C-alpha cells in the first residue's frame, strides 16, 4: 500500500485457462459458502476425453434435451493452488463464459469484448483476420505498455488485424523469464498450450502448476506489490454446472466458469 492508503497498481496480468465449470473444479470450497454441488462423482485426473461443448451441445444442455458430464475434481487433492487462491484473494463464483460454445468466441470476448463467430475457425483453412478493436490495441493507443503471451500461432490474438504480427506478441513460455527479470509491461495477457491450458484430456494439475509458476515468477521478479492478477477460463468444456445460465437463452451467457 502507498502512503496515501491506495494500492500502487502498476500492472494487470490476465490469465486464461480452458474448459471447466465452477462445479467441476471447486467442490472443496463449499464449507466456505461457495455455491457448488458437493455430491457428484469424483472426476479422474487426467480426464479420459474431451466432452462435446459446441453450440449444439450447449443448446441441448440448456434446453434439457442433452446432458453434460456431471463429475467433479477433488479440488484439495489435484487443484490445491486453485483452492488456495479464492481463500486468499477473491472469487467470482457466478462469472459466466460469454457464450455457451467452445473456445474461440469466448477468447475473443476476453480480448476485445465482441466476436464475429460462434464457433472455432476450421483448422484446415487459413486462419481468419478480423478488423476489430481490442483491449491491447486500446492500451497501445493510450500509451499503456502491453504484451500478449500466446498459445501456438499467436492464439487467440493473431485473429486481430490490429495485433497480428505485432512485436508485442510472444510465446507463453517467455512469460516466466520476463517476469523474473522484472520486464513485464503494464498489461499482460497469458495463454498456454496443452497440457498447460487444462483443456481435456490434459492433467489439470499441470495447468494449475503453470499458473502458479507464472505468479511465483512475478513475485520473485519484485512485482508482487504492484500487480493485480485475474484468472479465468474460456468456456464450460461440456462439464455440468448446477446453476442455470442467467438469462436462459442460447446466445449468451454460457455456464459458470468463475474468475
């Protein structure tokens, strides 16, 4: 805290992982009043497969004509750092994905507040480029330093005409070195590749470890006092959640993914 009593915030680090709902991850937080189911079968780690979680699967889940995978990880056993974070920081337990669908639309909402697509672009075609505003671009226009530490092929910020090819895009593996050296900009966005992104069938403990390593690197680099961390997940991944989508329509919102 500064002498004025206000936090001296110099940096925001936004970390985005993949494909898990609030109920699926945070069963052990029920004794602290978190609104989660507690009696679903325990999910093996790593999960055996990736569940259907496109628009059709979400629509069926929302309308009661299809089911999602109703299992829960043992939070304390396989996700202890994620259990620790809400108890020492803050948890938005009812934070929802922007859309009930798979990854790309929700990543685009996180980057720039809108999406021109409701599905993942086909992998057998050239990646699209969309002329849309973005949070990093807005930062750049106003003299705020930024860097996006991306997954392969600059995912997801490589879809932006404004950001594609920018020298401020770097592989996610570079984040730890930059943090340890005290070289992080004012706005950092961090994504990971599998298995560190937690996307099924990845071992979720590996992804949690990558997030913990990123935070620890900021601490060791002297950035703890001035850094705000935000951690969220892109979409539901086909996992069930006992809290219904707030507006009850298929366009938005999606299931709870917490922040």
